[in-house]
C-alpha cells in the first residue's frame, strides 16, 4: 500500500489533539514530518510526497511554520445561488469571520470597466479582505464597486456583510449572481495572507452580482483554499 494511503488511514490516530468534537471543530494537528518518518520507517522525501498528495486531495492542509492539520468539513456552496457568507456558514454549523485588510478608491482594469460599462475616469472602491471559517483563513477576496454609487462606503463596518450594507444603507439589493470558477495557483501576496507558499492550488472565483434591473452591483475576485469549499449545483 502506498505510504500516503497508509497515513490517510491512520489520520484519526495521528492527530495530536484526538478526535474532533461537536463543540470544537478545530482540526487535529499531525505529528511533525520527522516524527512521521520515524513512525513509518520512511525517508523525509517519501513522507513529504505523501503529505503533498493528501494536501492535493483536500484531506490535510499546511500552515507555514506551524505544521500539518486534518481538514475540517468544507463549506457547501451552490454557485448558481446568491451567497451570504455568514448565513451560509451559520446554516452549516461553521463560524464565519472577515478581516478587512485595505479599503481605497482606485482606478480599475479594463476588464472591470467593461463589466460595469462605465466611463474609464470613474473611481471605484477596492476592498481587500480575508475570510475565515472556524478561525482558519480560507479565502482572500478583492471587491470592486463604483464609488459614486456608494458614497461613504469606506466608513462602514466592512468586516461585516457587504450584502447587508448595500441593502440597509444604500437600498441596493442583490438579486442574482454569475460566477466563473477557475482552478489555478495562489499568487504570492494572496498565499502570504493564507499562511501558505505561493503557487499552492486554489479555486479562483470571479463573482459578478446584479440587482433586479440586471445592473452590475459589485465585481468580486476570490481565492479559495480548495480544501475549504465544496460545490453542489441543484437545477430546477
């Protein structure tokens, strides 16, 4: 049996913190790579290859300078439905949190200008945030929206739900979304925020959100850990 399969089968016993409980969904920490070498009488190269294989499968994940952990359950998401991150997580028994890294007015790329069909002199808000599930950083996002449509947005509580701020403070309601999903590698700056090495596998989701009049409200670029999200599409 390949070593990665042997380690995979032994994961419940290998976690230093024991089995996960209902009240504590923090994944268990694996022994160090040196300990795994000794336990399985193997080489460092073979153990690392086994761990990388399990990481690619979404079974375990690595935090730089901390170690390897058993992955908790993934967030289940239907990409054809509009999403409220906090409510979605709560419905699935997960604790959601958002940290705002920066918020500034800026000019945007031609691709975003074309999506909004606005004059190229228009200013946009750019929000840069990191999102957590059960205190694990799982996604970095960039949000772009027209500054003229959302005056004073920078003064809002932008570590909370943007959907709720749009609706309550600006009477702008999201009615539907369009998502483009790409398997790619994490850019270095995004990987640093997620405590990973650049080039790690991720899901890049370009999410465009519209109001009932088919007008684009905001343009989101999200970089998800592939082990943190699972997609299920249900058609009518």
